[in-house]
C-alpha cells in the first residue's frame, strides 16, 4: 500500500479546517490553524497513523483526509479499519518482493537515526532494512568510516559480535546479578539495546507497601497493560519503558503517594522495590516520559479500550449512564479561565472535565473541555462518544440541574438518546393529588406514591435574563413528583415512558454514587492534583463571554437599581426616555442624583452597543489535556482495582458498615517480604491489627494466588501468603 504525498509546493484546497504542509521531508498537520501532528514523510506507518487519528480523535471526515493526503477515500477507510483492529502494527508496510538494498542513502539514514539514539528494531522498521543489516552497518561500516555513534565504543570485531548477539537475546536470559544494581541495564538502554528494563526482585524481609502487589495482581487480571501496549507501544531505547511508567503511576496511586514530587525522596526507593527496579523514576524523568506520551494524542483511545472492558464486566442496566462535571484546579502562573467549583464552593482557576459513570460509580469516560463549557453544550459530544462505546445502543443519560434545559432535551432526543433529570423550574403541585400509599425508593420509605403527569417544556434560545427568546417549539416530557416527608416535592422529568415511576426515580436518586466517586477520588487519590503543570493555548475558535461587556451589564444593573430605589417604583415599567422627565420632577439632591444617573445610564448603554457580547478565548491557556487524561485514566483504574479487591473482602468479611474499601486501603499499605525463585514471586504480608482482618487478608491472598497471575512484563507467577507471626 503506497502513500502518495502531495507536492511540497502545493497546498490543500480550502474546503475544510484541515491543512497539511510538507517541507524538508516532514509533514506538518494543522487543524483550525493549530499544529497537532508533525510526521516524517519517509515513515509511512506514522503518516497513516496521523490520518487515522484525524478521523478517530478529531472528527475530520474521511473525504477531507483523503484530499489532504493525496489518497482515495477507500484507502483512508482501510487505514482506519486496520488501526482499529490491529493497532499501529497493522499500518506497517507488508514485507514482499526482493529485500531492500542497503544503499548509501539508507546507510546515512541508519547513522542519522542511531545518532538520535533510536534502537536497532526501530531503525530497521523506518529504513525497511533487516535488523541484521542494520547491525552490520552500525558495527562494521561505522568502524571503517571512523564514525563514532552515541552508545558505541571502539572495540574489536569479537566484542562487536558479542554485542550484536546480546541485543538479540535481550529479555530472554539476561538477569542482573544484583537486582538492586541495574547499571548494566542502564548502559544497555543508553546503547539502544533494550526497550525496557525487565522487572527483577531482590529477596528482602522488609518491603514497605508490599501490599501493593495485591493491587498489581488484580490489575494483571484486567486488560490494562494490553491496552497500554496496543496504544502506546514503546519509547524506543529506554530503561524506564511505557510499562514501567504506567506501573509507577498506578503504584503511587494505590499507595496514596499523592503527588509525584515525593518521588525524589524515600518513596522513590520504595516504589522501585515494587516495580522490580533498583529505584523508581525521578520527577524529571516521569514528567519527560509523560510529555512524550502526551505528544502522541492517544489518551482518549486508551480510556475507550478500558471503558469497553469495564462495560462488558458490569451488571449495571444497559445503556444507563451518569454524567457530571468536575473542575480540575490550577495554581500556576499561566492565564487560565475561571469557573465555579461546587466542591470548593467558590470560583477557581481551572478546567472542567465531564465524567461518564455507570450506576455503581464505575468510571468510563472523561471528556475535557477547552474552556469550561456548560454541560448543555458538551452533551452532544458526550452522546457521540458514549454511543460509539455502547455500539449504537439507545442511551439514557442521567444528570443534575446543570444540564437542565429544554433545548438540550430536544437535542438529546434528536440524537436518539433518552434522559432523566431534575426539573429545574417546576410548577407547584397541590398536595391533594398524592395518594397515601407507602412506597420504597432506593431503600428509603415514602408515605405517598409518586404522582406523574405529561407536560410540555417551551424551548428558548439564548442565555441570560433579557436575552432569552421563546420559540414555537416544545418538548413533551413525563414529570414525576415525589412527596417527601418534610412535605416538600422533588420533581423528576424524563423522556422514558417504558418504566415505572419508582424505577425512574430510583435511577435518578442513584446519582449519589457518582458524587461519592468524586469525593473518594479527591480524598484518597488527590484527584485535583495534576502530574504536570504544562498548559497550551485555547483553540482560536473557542469563545467566551466578554468580561468588558459583563462589567458594563453589572454597572447598568446597579444604576437601574439605584434609580428604582430613589423613585420607589419598578423601573421596568418606566420607559427609558422618561428618565429625564422624572429627574425634573424631583428637586434638590434627589433630582441632581437622578440627572447624573440618567446621563451615566445613557453612556453605559452606548458602550454596550459597541462592545461585543463574546470574544475569542485564544489569549487564555488551558491545562494540557492529554497528560491530565492519562492521570485520570490511571487514577480511575486504581479506583476500579480497589473495587475488585473490595468484592473479595465482601465475600468473607463479617462487618456490616460497608467499609470494604477502607480495609483494602489498609491491606495495600501492609509491609511484607518478597522472594523470587524458580519463576515464582512469593509475597508474604504481615498480620493485621485484629485476627478478623488477618483472616480476611488471608482469604484475599488465597483467592489471588489461585488466579495464577503473572507479574506484568515478566513470567513471574505471584504467590501470596500471610506471615504466621
């Protein structure tokens, strides 16, 4: 499959916001004027990957991509389908015909890539040469041409042959003599011989946080690392590979190491013992690796793969999803937009993420917004992503008053989606319409049965008082009213008519599971803390309310309120052209004040007419979305794994207060001993504070041992036990 690139001096037609520019063998891909990808034209695999990502991640049509890439729509569709099924590997050129010759141009390309510290398999892939040919060029011709490459030392032909053989056997039989001294592995990574250091564990009788192996074993039963490998592949030659970085992020989450800055202190050694290395990565290394991962723009695809797995393994009602927003606070120096945070009960600087959860709180998706968009504006995007996740199944979105708007309901119905929400501005209901019948909703007793009726909500366009305009359209909905014991009413509206009123109300009242998810994540995983403080420009097409216009509106409101206070009348009933007459009717100080207020009001209104209501938000910055989505993915995975361990605790625990997660947290912090022998990793944890908790821990250890889980990235089978004393 050949890719025909457009001429270097020709530009794509101005038919969309997609634009590509080719220069010096590189292709720059712009979307709406923003650079999103830069790929080497000789690397056809990543050229195809970029085309697939434009469709899957940025919602660019296949026709537009085909025009920009100089290919047919059928070819572009083939790239997208292949990437969905096989990942990045499926986009590689299939080997066929005669072997590629090692021309002088290809040899120079080999030396150039090696100078950039790429490993041998990656060089072979990019140059279309065999690994054996690449090794011959590097270890034989480099010496004859007296070109010294990074990581290669002058040596005899025998030493070069040994190094080449070692690069083939890496990861098979190579084991460091001292697991706490990985100097050789670091040197091999610097020479481009390994993609990642293999996890090896030193025998020790006292390992702090050894209980984290319980979470790692539960994680090994899921498809987390398979998804990570499929999406991100590798960094190339490295000591800390993709698996090590994600394992580090997971371990610091379950061990409640709440911010990466602490890795430069004792926890770095503690984490290293658990991930099978001499020490964990430093903060600088961790953030540099995250920067590389973020540049690949794959966080949404990783979250989608994990969401599909969680969706298949849940017993929750099909198609019922809970939607709510969470504000990620920012405390840096960049100019970031402000938004009201309900958790902090004040306006903060930050960005809003919208989460999609199942009824039991299990997180599925996180949709970041560039500039704190309202839920009603983001709902169509949420629906499209959720429908792809649920394979076109008809969805029912459950949300609070943040998305309560007749125009939003109308849009959801047009997208083929149902909704359940609170009625934001209900009409009062007389108490006589309720029938006295004991009713149980979500394990809570009510004295009256719910009352329901059909209503029609008028659709308005525009926002804010005085700017809303009523249309001729209405949305027919079903309203259910629940009579509370405090004699107040709770109004629920929905488009579903196939379920009983109690079921509808029970679904909406289950929103506390999503609220508890946020509270638990903030309290235990430092949910608001971000791994990196990088920001990027807000896209130029994003606008926001003009602060100058808002200030003028506030000034106008204050003036009108003062005039009304002086006149003792409702100013809305007085024509603006009569303000001067009213000022003349009053004598003394009131008349003078009215005259000044009237003149000031006219000036403010003139300024309002000249000032635009909204302006571009391009001069603002937003939190870098990819790294914060990676962080959210890892933390939500840690929450999910703790839930799986809590189920094992629930099977045998005699407690009744529902504190299974608290018990699991104690287990994960437990100190223990580790021993690696004959392909088995034995983890023996210390006894707990009470015999009952020790018995429960023993049950969890036995269950995980029976599962025969291998430590991720190795063939070591994990065996758990509890110490006798």
